[in-house]
C-alpha cells in the first residue's frame, strides 16, 4: 500500500545525511592512523600523527556541531 502525503527526504536532508556519513567514514580511519602513529619516533611518523590528529579532531567537532 502506497503512502500518500509523505514527500520523502528533501535535498537538504539528503545532503546532511550523506555528508555526515562521509565525515564518519573519514573520521574512523583518521582516528586509527592517529592512534597507530602515537609513539612514532621519526619525523615522518610524527608528521603523520599530527595530520591525522588535526583531521580527526576537526571533523569530530564539525560532526558535533551538525548533530546538535
């Protein structure tokens, strides 16, 4: 039975939904890389840690702002 009067998701809702999904898909690997390179001694490892940390924290704060 088909529902009537239900317009479905708007373009904005879809954009927010898939934007949050994409952000989470980037957030998790960035967090894993950040934790794997935590004790890095070489300059390249530290640079990877800092970059992953910045990505992880920035996206995390953006996600909190969007969800709230």
